[in-house]
C-alpha cells in the first residue's frame, strides 16, 4: 500500500523573498494559462490536446524563452494545465457546460529538483534564483513536518506553494510517501532487485555512453557546430547590415538544429532504458563539468546540460526516473565489481586498462558503468541500513551488455 502523508508549513519570508515568489507565481500562471489555451478547443473535447509529452515538446522551448522560470517550474506549469484540461473534458463528457480552465490563484508545484528541504528552512527555485525562507513551526513537537518530511521512513514526493491573500502568508503543502517496512515499493524480503540502473557517461569524443554499451558519437555534432561557427565568422567579416541580418537567421537555425539533435539523442537514450527494463537513468553531476573536461567547447557543455534536461522530463513519461551522482574518479576506477582499483594511470585517452587486474575496455564505457554502480551502491546501502529492512537482501542491479566493449563492438547510434 502506498502510504502518503502531507504536512502544511507556514513560511517566514523577507520582503525580497516575497517579491521573488510573487514574480515567480506570476510567470508560472502565465505558463499554465498559455498551455491551457494551446490545449483547448471550443469545438469538441476530442480536439483538445491532452498528451503531456506532445504538449511539452510544443511549448517548452517557447515558455523558457518567454519567462525567467527554472526548467522544472515550466514543466510543472505545463503538467498542471494539461491535467486541468483533462478534468474539464471529463465534465464535458457528462454533459456539463464547461469552458477552458484558467489559473489565477498563486500556487506553484515543486519537485525534488526545484525544492530542497532542510531542518528549519526550504530552498525554492524562483525567477531571482534560489530563495530560502524559514519555517514557522508550532511550539508543540513533533509537528507533521518533523514526523514525515524529516523522517527517514518517508521520502519527499512533491510540494505546492500557496499564497493566502487574506493573511498575506505563504504556505507549503508537502507530500511524502512512506518507504520503510511493509510499505516499501518492493519488499526487500523477496530477493528481487529493487531497481535496475542505466549509467550514462558524458564526454567529448562520445557525446554519451550507456552502461549497456551503446555509444552516441559526437563527430556529427562537432562537425555541424564547426560549420555553423565557420559561417558565422565569414558573415561577421563582411560587416554589412545584410550580413548582420543573415547572422541572426543563422543563429536561430543553429539553435533549432542543436536542440533537435539533442532531442533525438535524449529520445534514444530513454528508449535504451525502456528496452533494457531500467527503472533509473543515472548521470554524473554536471556542476563542475567545465573543470573536469577542460577540452570541452561551449557547445559540448551546452549539449551535456540540455541532454540531462531533456531526459529529465522525457524519462518520467516512460516510468523511468533520473538521478545524478558525484563524478569523482569514475573515469579512473576499475568498473569490475571484484576489483574497483582507482588510479589516474588506469586511463589513457579513450582506453582504460586497470593497473591492478588488467581489465581493458573503452574508457567511456567503463565510466558509464561506474556511474551506474555508484548509484546502485548508494541505493543498496540506504535500503540495507533501514531499521525495518527485513533480511537486508535488497539489490540494485546495473544494466550492462553481455560481453566486453572494447571500442569496436559497441553500437554507435546518433551521428555515426
């Protein structure tokens, strides 16, 4: 049984935080109403658009340009509008007189990427960056917030920020789900894997490599980015108004091409997870990607971040979650489970050879397995350390290919 609990917490906000949240809500409502207008048809409910993925693909890029919202908030506004349209359609089917849904109340939906909880405060994404209002908790303890949100037996699902105009206060409605004991998603006593993981390594020579041995090569992407850069240079040298106008058009074409290219890779990556029955796609944390890959050009870093962003909203539509892990030493560690030797001499360019056990493999493939293994070990450790974890036999499997990937036997996909 999926046991859920909700805690409602009042927020103590400063004047600056209040202004930021109001501006964020204004843009959030704009996105929701724009989406509802796009989905709606006054002619027939059968002509209304209710496929979240199609609606998101059609509106996401436009709404990101038209607002200052973080990606997750734009996606949340789109989801809210589509669900509202679905609800109105159900009433329409029952013969009730209905019109297109509109959104006026200042409420916003936050998930685990747009909201981070601490003991006495929350970090919320806004148009002014992160704001961190503190909680106003009652004197009696434990409060529902302390029992559910801070409990290791419950995991955070989502929250809704609501502004009460009558009291001029912000309230956070926090939804949690119980994960320990008999209410875990998969009983650890069954001996079956709790999750199957697909690890993803990002790089320059190979744009992405999965732990199943699929390579998305970067040659074609690099070639066309170079072509666009060359044409930009030629136009800039002319210095005429006509060349300037042509340069603007070229920039739009290049942006559209790059986005479509990464969309294609993201779709194929998600399908790789689906075809191999993976529950989770794991990337390395991209926070310091420029420092870790000094040879990467700006369009590489753009591609890495956009690929993660696209997969993050495409994968859940297929029932696959997306996670990140620390990237430390994933390129230098031997991915064989009976070894794990870590040394900088293990990697030489695209080739990996463990100095301890002699394991040889493509370096990016080795990194992809290590990324998946890092999440699997972390997840397994958390399940086994649960005070109600039964026998402690919970497993998290890493999905890999059946044989050795040596740089020749891999399956290239995009741009090869």
